C-alpha cells in the first residue's frame, strides 16, 4: 500500500512538471514575437524621442 501511494504521488508530480514545462514553452513561443515587435518599435521610436 505504501509503495503504491509513493508511485502515485511521483506520477502526479511528474505530470504536473511536464504540464508546467509545456505551459512555459508555449508562453515563450507567444512572447517571442511580442518582444521582437517591441524591440523593433523601440528602435523606430528612439530617434524621435531623442530629438
């Protein structure tokens, strides 16, 4: 009984970790274009703000 409980908790923890890793990768994939776009916009806006 004790061994079964331990394996069950290990499995749930591994499942949660993989889920969080997937979420993190998806967040990075969605954030990359936003970050690049903001950087490009910053490049264009910088000369105007400096003047």
